[in-house]
């Protein structure tokens, strides 16, 4: 890594191995990584020779024989010139640098997770309120280097060393028990039993879990609708989060309703929700947060335009993004009429229900 001038953060992104896992390896805190393939991934990313790859495998405690180093596929184009979009319309925010505000909510969440045993949190909010963006921020911010953040943006909410697992129940694979459990174990860098059933999964977690781990469950309504995720499955998760794993396993779920309402609205009552003692609502940005985002735009907006955006967005992030994008596009096209306002109002029309919940 030193020869190639690669940081832990860069290697983590290039290999899909968690940064905190790489840090523990290089610090000698792990006697031997659990999967040999992870070592080969690092070797490929660092562009090591076959001899260097064999030495790396030996140092990690694996046999170097049959090391296969396929040459990386060369794409006919480069992503290097691409820049981050200043306004993101539709997809969630996945990069901490582009996440603004929510300090009160973040403080409440991370304060719960500073101490053992880890406690469980439910975040409730309407569609397009920013729940998924919040989960991506939570799982990345602690291990994001300050050079990849905005000036004065915090990354010290808790001490490094936590593991984060993101589960999106809108992904149909996460609505089948075996593929869901397999995904969680792979994300935690743990052995995957065959078959990967609930009993084996719980035994692996109970035996191997060493560091604090947060499982982020996005859009849990979709998970509850899955016939394969039956009542016994939810009982198992509740048991893990309550009585096993040494208090080192925490859950955070997002939903459109509070946990007690979810239990009433589904035909299979779930005892899993009883463990969520902290229920937090995700609301619109504060005025300070919305203005910070607007002032971060690549061009300066006139005060009258800023006031109009603030008024018609209700300071909801999704609506602020849309209206800012409309104004920015008009300025880029040298259009100084008010047509951008009509366009912006048309684009936010499907999400006006957010203003009713403000």
C-alpha cells in the first residue's frame, strides 16, 4: 500500500472490503482473515506480481498455491473526468460529502450507539423524506477520510471500529431468507454456512461477532410483505438483538409508520418491533441546513430566488434539490426569465404531500 500510495479508504472502495476490516488486518489485530479471496482481491487492486501475491497470501496465513491473477479488464473509456453532480434528483445520497443537515437526528442516533449494549432505533418518515440517504450516511461517515468531506463536516460521531450492513428490502433478493442471511454474513466478512438457514446464521453470528455491528434495514414494509420472511425469522432477529451477540449487534430500521402501527397493518404480528425503544421522525431541513445546501451550489443564486425556493420547498431536501436544479439549469442556459419556476413547480407536484406533513 505504501509503495502504491493507496490509503485504506481507497483500497476499501476498490475491493469492497470494509475499511475498518483492512485497518485491523494491517494493525495485526486479526491473526488470519477469514476468506482467502479477500487477500487476492487486495493483490489484484494493488496490481501485485504473482510473486508478491504469493508473499501476501503467506503473510495472511494462506497457502499461495494456485494464485490466479487475471489481468484487469480495460475499459474503452475513463471515469476520471466525471464530477459529482451538484443536485441529485431521484436516487438517494450515497456520498457523505453531499449529505447536508440532520445534525439533531444524527446526534440522537449516534448517542444511542456510543455505549454497550447497542440499542435499536426506528426512523419514521414519508416517501422521499430522505430515509435511505440517512442510512448511507450512517454507514459511511465514520470511515470517510476528512479529505473526502466538506470543510468542517464531522466524521467523529463515534470512534472507528464499527461494522455496518445495509439491507434494502426493495431488492427482491433481500425478501428471501437464505439470500438475505447470506448477504448479511458476507457484508460482515464471516463464514457462510451451507445451507445458510436461520439456525446456522444465528450460530455464526454468536460465535464470530467481535466488533460492534449495526444492521440498517431500509423499507422494512417490503420485508414484512414477504411470505418467506415468516414470524419465526423475525423472532430469530429479535433474539439476536436482545439476548445474544454480547450486546454488539444493533438494528436501525426505516419505515413509513411507527413500529406499533406496522404490527397492526400486517397479517403476521412481529415481536421483532418490540425491541425498538427509540423511534425518531425524519422531518424537513432546518432553515440553516437548507441555506447551507443552497449556498454550496456551483453558482450563486440571487436572494429573491433563494427566498422563493425556501418558500415553495418547505425546506424538504428532495424539493430543494429539484428547485435548485431548475434554477441552475436556467442560469447555465442563460435564461433569465421566470420559466424555471413553472418548471420547478411542475417537477415537485408529485411530492407535494411532503408539504402537508411539515
